[in-house]
C-alpha cells in the first residue's frame, strides 16, 4: 500500500520526460501529427512538451483529478502511461506501443545528456 501513495521519484520524473520524447518520435514517424491525433485544423509535430501538455496531463487529470504530474504517485504514473498507450494503439493500429522507460534506460539517457551538455560548455 505504501508504493501506491508514494510520490514519484526524480528518476521517475526523468522517465516520464523520456517516455514523452519516445512517444513523440513514434507519433511523428507514423505521420500522426497533432492535427491527426488532436486537432484536425493544423499540423504540428510532437515534442516531449506537447506530449506532456496535450496527452499526459489531460489523461492524468481525467483519471486522478490532478493538474500537475508532480501530484501523481508512482503507481498512478504507470497507470496513466498504460491508458495513454492503449488509447493510441486502439485509435491508430499502425502505431507501435512505446514502453515506459526502465530505470536503466532513463539513467543511460540522463548520462548521455549530461555528457553532451558538458561538451557544449
């Protein structure tokens, strides 16, 4: 029961950002821009921020009544992601399921991001 109420961790927050990045790539690769998924009157490619604002936050609000992903528990984040992916693959059969990143994948992503940013400075 404690895991159910535990707030998301910093690593899980990073995983959520990576998941949004991966999902934006999948949607863009399949030609499912925002016009197709959300608004039929304009074409805008996805990025992690648009995934969070237009998909993750509305689903989290509908499922748990929260305005911010910082209010989700660790268990709720997993349920929100599963719901999002199920809705998308049901609506767009050509789309591949994007798994929520593991701790190892997220740590590797963060490490490579840190290395890249050090090279710039």
